């Protein structure tokens, strides 16, 4: 695994849940956080940062929907609490985006730290809990 020493949020094998589709999506989310960081570091304008935030939100919504559909399809017993975590994350990100759009929030390390910490904790904790269940039901 190649490590990008300049990346804000380095992907590594500790994030793998061993379901290829979901691992690829998680890696995509990490890449979007890094894109946001890189654009911020380069001092790119409001429009560029807003576009990346929109991509991050859209990608996250698709990813969460895929996870939640698997929960429903296979009857994952901890689905409700997991879905609540998703909803709280989306609410926080949407609030941050609105504040960014109306000029009361800059894309800052505070937002980047929230995104990277939440994703890291969620993937390594909550998502790893459902992985054996979904793998048992045939996902690889």
C-alpha cells in the first residue's frame, strides 16, 4: 500500500472491512476529504470548495444508502443505531455547508478534523461491527 505523505487523511488497511464495494466507497470518502484539504491549502476559492463539499455530501448519501439497503435486505439487527449515526453526520455536514455558503464558516481544520475523525471512528468502529454479518450473507 502506497502512503501519500502529503495527504491530510491517509488511507491504510486498518480501514478495510473486507467488502470490496464498501471499502472502495470508504476510500473514496477519504479521497474527498483530502481533496477538500488540498484545495483549502492551495487557497482555492469559495466556488471550488463548495463544489468539493457538494461532492462529499452526494457521495456520502449514496454510500449510506447502499449500506442501509444491505441492512434492510439481510435484516441487520443494529441497523437503527447505525442509521442514526448516518443521519447525525449528514445533519452536521449540511449545517456546516449552509454556514459555509452564507459566509459564517470557512473551510477550516476544524471541519476537516471533524470529517476525518468521524469517518475514521465510524469505519473502524461501527462499520467493522456489521462487516462479519454482511460477509456471512455473501458480500465480498
